[in-house]
C-alpha cells in the first residue's frame, strides 16, 4: 500500500511557497507606497 504522507508534505511545501510569495509581493507593494509617499512629501 502506498503511503500518503509525502503528498501531505508536498502540500505543506506548496503552502509555504504561497506564503513566501504573499510576503514578497506585500513587502514590494509596501516599499513602493513608502517611496511614493516620501516623494510626494519632498515635492512640496
């Protein structure tokens, strides 16, 4: 009989990759927002 534990391990790694992708995109968007805010403040 085949064990299904590796399948669960694969699902966990996919979830981790998704979490990393969400963190990366969130941090990039936050950096862009901060940069735009700083540029707007310095423009005045």
